[in-house]
C-alpha cells in the first residue's frame, strides 16, 4: 500500500472508534468525543446560523464527531471524507438518524456533490492537514456546490499567532531529527498566515464576511454571490455572535498546555493546575475532560490521573 496519499494514510490510522477518535482530535473515549463534538457543533450552528431548512455539508467529517450533534438541527447533513474507514465508524455512530448522507471521496474533490445544492458547508481541523494546492481546490469545490447566498466556515492553523508558531516549530523540530530519506507525511500539520488564508478563500470566489486570527486558528466565514444587503445582514449577525464561536485567548492558552503535554514538554499536573484556576467555565470543563482522557491513556508515562 502506498501510504503517501491522504486516503491510505487516514485509512491506515483508523480501524475502530477509538483509533478514529484519537486520529480526529485526540479524544480517547466516546464521552470526550461527544464533549468535543458538542463544542464544535455549537460553534458551527452559531457561525453559520444553521436551521431546520438547511442542507449542510461537512468536508472531512471523519467519524462524525461534529455531525452526530449537528445533524438533528438541520434538514439534511452530508458527511464526506477521503477515508472509508472513518466513514464506516461515522455511519455506525449516526445509524439512528434518517437525515444523513455519506460520500467517500475517490480523489481530492467533491465530484459526488451536485452544483448549487448545499445551503451551508464547513470544514474543521481538515485544511490544516492539506497541501496548499488541495486546500485551494477544495475551497473552489465548496464554492461550486454551494447555492448562491450560501455560507461556509473554514479554519486552519494560524502561523502568525505566537502559539500557532510554537505549534509549527514542533513540526519543524521533529522533521529536523527525522529520517530524511523518507518523504514528509502527506497528512502532516500545515499552516497559513491570516493574509494567506484570506487570499485562498477570496480567490476561490467567496466574499469574506468575517476573518478571525487572534487565536491559534485562522477562522473564516464567507458567502457565495450574496447581495450587498444580504452580506451586511450576515456581517451584523457575526458581529453580534462572534464571541460564541471565535476561539478565545483562554482557549488558545489551554491548547498550548495540551500541546506541551502531548509533546511531553510538561507533566499533565501543570495543565490541571491551570484548569483548576479557571473554575467551571465551559472551556475549562472541555479541556479537563480531554486531559483526563489523555492522561488516563498514558498512565505508564505520567502516573495515575490526579483530578
């Protein structure tokens, strides 16, 4: 098997719910996957103002971490992914829903989806694993399948943010000591500056309604072929609700702790102490659950979980 393409790489990583959950966001159990999925589903609902009349597509749906929670809130939810193994897990998790549709991608496009057929589309933690040519081409495909007036949410790592740079430097440092006789992993983490990411979205045909880059992620909400009045209405909505879907400084700081724990730069006790200092705010609850799962999966390295 040639494991230097997206399909084989992701299929090779996923053979079960647990391996799929770890692959998509580091979750180590269904409870953590549901917690993380609820957080992101809420983000998408708010950022795209998703309602019961919408046909919604997720590009790179993985094991339906988001789709399981989002599908009940729209008319139809469509999940597409390059990995058949991911989709097999997703289909099992969403087996009780009758408004979902899945497509396994044969190549790096959305040829399985008709033109002008989707109201809203999003992609979370996917573009950060794509070569730039594929990132741009998927954006053009999202433009093609979207109805006029439809909106998208997309995101990728923010190279210009201090924590985003730190995350990228981990990649650079690891590559420096890697076996250079092998090609880089095609699914490795890749990064954009805010201006670069904006440019890809604009050159795909979209009008950007909101671009947010004060965190470790570049986040963009954009629209296809909207009138000036409609665009302004979208913008007014985003201004009103941006605090409910844009990543906060606290989220980025917690991500930095999680990153340092994952790379064994700090012990998870240090992150837990910071979480405790935040009280019961939602983002602290989210990361506490993630940390407990990660720690519990590595007790031989860090010792028993201390909650």
